[in-house]
C-alpha cells in the first residue's frame, strides 16, 4: 500500500464516521482500520526521514 492510498482511505473513513446513522459496530471497525492506517503512515514517514538523513550524510 502506498502512503497516498492510506491517506485517501483515512479520509474515506473520516467521512464514514461522521455519518449520523453509522452503527457502533461499523464505527469500531472504522476506528480499528484507522488506527492501523495511522501506524502505517507514521512508519512510512519515519522511514522516509531516515532515508533523507542518510542521503544528507553523503
């Protein structure tokens, strides 16, 4: 999965969770997926930072 795909999915989840008729079960599923996507994005950013740091050392 790309960073951009993960961010797009997070945006979709945000819209879903704002719906007044979302069930608690669906809300919890969305929340779980969002937490996983956020962790993925953070890791991706951390790895990108390390790559940039290594390139700057050269």
